[in-house]
C-alpha cells in the first residue's frame, strides 16, 4: 500500500481550512435551514461518511477526491457530534472540550504504542489508516468544541476568533520553521485549523445581529465547496501529469 495521505503543502492547508468551514456552515444549513435537526443530520452524514471511508480504505493509494470528500464529511460529523452534546444533552463546552482532548490523546497514545510512529508520511497499512481517521474525527470534534468555547462561552466573537486562532497557527508554523517537532506541529496545526475554519464560516454566514457578515450558510457553503472542488481537480490533474511524465524522465 502506498501512502494514503497527501503531501503537506500550502494547497493541503487551504483545502483543510475550507473543508472545516463547510463542515460548520453545511451542518448548520442541513440542521436548521433544511429542518432536519441535529440528530437526523448526524445520522445521514454518518452514513455518507461510512460509505466514503470504505471507499477510501479500499484504495491502495491516495485518491484526491475520495480523500477530501471523506475529510469534508468527517468535518460535518465532528461538528454534529459536538452540537449534539451541547444542544441535546446540554453538556458544558468545558466538559466536551476536555473529553475530546482526552479522547484524542488516548488515540495518539494507543496509535504510537502499537505503530511506534504518528507520522502522516507512513500511512501505509489499513490499521494505521484507521488510527489516522479516528484521530482526524477527534481533531474536528475537539476543534469544534474549543472554537465554540472560545467564541461563544468566553465571548471572543467570530472576528476575534479568526484572529486568535490564526495567530496560534502562525505561532505553530514559526515553531516548525525553527526546528520544532514536525509530527507535533502538524497535529497542533491540524487541530487549530478546525476552530479557525469554524470561526471564519460563522463570521461569513451569520447575520449582522450576531456579529457576522450575513452572507448566509447556503452562499458560504457553495462558494467554499466550489473552491474545494477546483483545488482538488487541480491537484488531481497535476498528479496525473506528474505520473505520465515520470516514465519519460
């Protein structure tokens, strides 16, 4: 099996942030505006996620559109998981943030204990890939809970949330640039892009009354999905071109 995860480039991070924004606005659109509710939305999206994940696991190499479809669906399911705990079960954001942080830490501990690595450059077996996707799910759930905790419970608001989480990501990038552990800095950045994308999505889609720009969840989701599709298509064609040029070289 070839490595099932894309190279970490600028395009990787752009698509990742856009997918987290779609996870926030898409989940809100289905649950609130379509009227499915949080529970039905979570069930439907979980079914789609399982189908996408099975397609991803059955591939022997990285396939851009399947991988990123899975990421978008994980983003929506992770968002709904946190929303269900907060809205339906009335669990405090402090508790859910701590619980998801503990779940993610436990996943990393078991993953490292068995595989002796957490590097995304070595996702070359089904077991490692299952650990990877479980960690991804918890990063989205943790990022959602932590983002809601900061912007709502602690009162930062959407604008300050974008600035604060953006600044934290820049700090992680600087730490990596001066020799920080690449595995640790990657996962820290991956977690932080979730609340950054969620804050950005809320800033764009929420009404002026709640501190947003009032673009709406439909428009925001469509624009971001369009950009994601365009970037994934670009990556796919670029990869195909490289493979065709390889033998000639």
